C-alpha cells in the first residue's frame, strides 16, 4: 500500500534526522525534536492503521492496539532489532532504554525490559542490568541534557517503534500507557558516542 | 545550488532602531554589524541616503557548557533596540543562552595635554613637569565604540528564541522553548519566571514556546506563540506566574488538509503586534495570519505565502526546509512582508489585498533599478518570466526582513547578504 510505503520512508528519514541532531552544534533542539517525534508518530499511526486494514485478525499472537495521536510520548516503547524493518520486529520487540550503550546497540542487541515503566500487572522477563548503568553521583563524560530532555529525546526516538499490547495473565490484552516515572539510568546513556 | 562559503557570515537577525536611523544585523558568527543612514546627498536630493557600516563588534563568543558537555552557539538569535534616551544607542542581543545589553556611543573628541602622561600614554618623568596645564578637548576622527553594559546569563535552560522590550522601557522578557523570564534592564543577577510550560514529566511534552512579544502599550500584557499554532495572551497583573492565559487564540484545523506534516507547518515561527496593539500577526510555514485581539477563535485575515509548497512537504521535510523559521514584519500594519525561498520575499497590502513577490539577488537587482515582480508558476504551463516550483533554490531562503519604522525602506537578509530597498521619492 502506497501510504504504508510512504509512512515507512518518513519514519526512516525521521530517525536519521533524530540521530543527526545528537551531534548538532548547540545541543539537541527541543522544538525540532518535538516536531520530529510528531511526524514519526503520525507516520507510525498511519502505517499501523494501514497494516491493520490489510491483515486478517488471527495473523499475530499479539494484536496491535492503535494509539491515539494525541497521547503523550510517554507511552511504553519497544525496541526492535531490525529498526529498518519494522514489520517483523513488531511482534518480538521489548523495551531496552536503560543500557548506557548508544541507541544503535540497543537496537541490535537483545533487549532488556524497563521495569519501572511497566504497568504493575506486567511480568518482566529480564532483569535490569543495574551494574552497567552509570551511577548518578559520578560525573558523566558524555554529553548530557536536562534529565527530562534526554529522556524526551530518547522517547522521541523510541516513538517510532510500535507500542504493542501483550497478553496478560487474565488472557486479555494489556495496554502499556500512561505517564512514566523518569528513568534515572537513562542519564548520559543516550548520548554515548 | 548555491552554498555560503563563510557560514559565520550568515545573517540571523535584522532590526531597525526606533528612528530608523540605525539598522542592526546579527550573524551566525556572533557578530553585530550596525548600519547608519547617511544624510541625503545635496547633489542628488531625489535619492534617499544610503546605509553604511557604522559599527561592528563581536557580541557573543562560542561557549562550552562543561556540565552538560554541550557547545553553546554564538549565533545571534535576536537583536532588539531600546528607545533612545541620550546620545548613546542601546541594544539587546541574544544567543541561545545569554542576553547582552550593548551601548553604542560615538567619540569624536579626545583630551590632549595631560600633565602626568605624554601623548603616547607614557608616564612623564615627574621632575620634568614644571607647570600645570588643563587638558583640552581636541577633535578626532569619529570612533564608534560598542561596550557591553549588562550581561544577563544563566537564566535559560533551553534555547532562547525571543526577546522583547516592554513599553515601560525598564523591563524586557526573554523566552526559550519552555519558559519566559522577565528582566529589569538594570538587574542582571535576577529574573522573574513568568511562564513555565515544562511538564512535570517531560514525556508529556506536546508543545513548546516559539516566540513571545510584549504589548506595544500595555506593559502588563504579552503574548507567546506555540509549536501547535496557538497564541496565548497573558496579563501579568493576574498572577505572578502566567501559566493560565487570559486569551487563547487558535484556528480550528481544516481536516481536509491533514497530512503527516500538518503539525509541523502549523508551528508559529514569529508573532508581532500591530502598532496599535489591537491586532497581531503570526507566521507559520505557509502563511501569515492577522488576528484581532478581540477574537480568539480564528484569524481575521490569512495570507498565503507559498501555497504551492503544500504538495512538496515531504521533500521539504527531507531537506530540512520545513523546519525553517520565517519572520514577518509590517509597516504600520498597512502592509505585511515576509520571506520565502529562491531569495523571494512577499509583500501583502492589507487594504487592497494585492500581493507581490520580489527577489533579493545581485542578478535581479542592480543598484537604483526598480525591482521586477516575480511569479512562481503553479500550473502545468509555465509562462515566460515565471519560475517553476521545481526550479526554486531552497538554499536561498529569506528568513529575516525588517521594515523601517517611518519610511518605505526595507532590509532583507539573503543568507550572508543584506539588501536594502527603498522607494523612489518622486
């Protein structure tokens, strides 16, 4: 579907822009990051709604839940291995925003789950790698923003990836949504160069 | 396509002072260049005087924020003049983080005949001083000095996008993406935060502040625009923190024109009050809108700047042009001027509703020649002298323009070149 193709292209372009803005002189521009994330969200929503209309109902083990475009960027994000191929990744992605590696590594390697951002009923499959996260009291050599700003920038990046609901213990689909507590381990992690 | 050989020379702001005698430009390299209007030549009274360089100084230097490991750009984002109160001129210039008050003064006399030092400045041998004299002021070549009088620093976490001098001439506001601060011109170690839209949880951020301006007459009123295309008017008498607006201006979205980029193109890049303060105008990516302060639900007028770009938004997103922030300017609110691409700029006459497209380039504007109107062909057939949308040079963008406060003189910044156009007197 043409809209689908365009949505994917826009998503790819947006991600490369978000990457490029990390190294921009003067630091991350909040306004630009916000606009990029809005475009990514629109493209993602259109991509998913066009996929939904294509697919039959029983194709996936985890049915997708279309996201409201006006919802906050704080919805739970899942990283996929193949960031350039969102389609196969949609079923298997899990959260991994806490490693101090750069985002590329996060995409490529196995994902650890963000315990803090799960709703209480969710089961976490993997334990968080606390040892690998830089402690707050040590000075970070990496470029840092305001804690919230970094988090925001990372969430914008993660926005691209599909937010998927999972089957909970009751057998019904669970939604991950709502405001999330700031993730201390993210400090300094996104901008590791 | 063209590119600028010296990126530091790219002009980033243009502003006439209150009398129009001086024109200040700021550039990406942190420099301020001030032009002065020369008196009309007696030989050629039918021509207005020209603008020549009056003063050049380095306003901001690149800095490094060690805590965040971030470079702070020296690019001058805005210049605003203060009303003139004595022989010296004062202006505020700002980069992303620091605002500076500069005093520009002339010196055309020098004291000579000091007792304790000779003309070179070397101290005289005290035993050789046998008589006392009073130093005399002697004329010297005019020297224009710029000195920083105040530095307003460390008040903005995010990038400053606007400064605006209040009508009380004592205070001014500065706005970044999430906060607006009110300063007193005399006090640099304190500022009042009057707007704070930073959410407790940054993930809930949905809009940022894009521009702010003080009302021209009511010193308690100011407006700020957002990335969502809304404008909020605030009254500082209502509360210390003006998080709740007094008026909220928003045009309902046209659902038929919705696209991936609807949100980006609705982001307001500039907001300016009319001289009366009754109206304001806003610039978003494709249009200029005039708002009546008494009507919040929609603008009273909308002017299309380059509607032919609406079908090209995807490519403009890819080449980053969709993020360009155009400014708008008016002449007593009779006419509106704003920039576009290919070194084109647009002027709209509010009374006759006529509009014109002009070009600021060396090729098309010889000195003293009349500017020829340009036209972009949008249909299939391209007429002679028209330029097709695909031939437009998107690297040649006119983001900053200014109109003389009294005369029909305009300043147009085209990348690193400044063009000054004026009406023929007769």
